[in-house]
């Protein structure tokens, strides 16, 4: 299981997450911020539990590239 978390309120819209992991991230046309696809929002933290471990590497690269460090990836 891979748990991906995005703190969307702090997103600056740099687009790195979408470039590195387009299968899990999109950029909102409304506000230009990142959207974690199929995630659940709890108090500003968007979380996705994904059984597909193949997305972990791309999401981890996106988390490391994020200039404001608002993406976390955990494999359990």
C-alpha cells in the first residue's frame, strides 16, 4: 500500500508534481494548484491510499522536487 498526502492549501502551482507523476496529479484550472486524483480531503490534507506500488517511485520524485515540501509518500 502506498499512502500519498498533499497539503493543497500551501501549493504554489509550480507543476513539478504533474510533470513527474501525471498518473496521480493534475493542475486545477480554477486556481492553478495541484490536485491529487481520487484523494480524500480531511482538513486541507488530501490523502490517497493506493495498492499500486508502481506509482510510488514517480510520486516520491514529485515529493522530493516540490519546492514547498507539501507532498509525502509512504509505503507500508
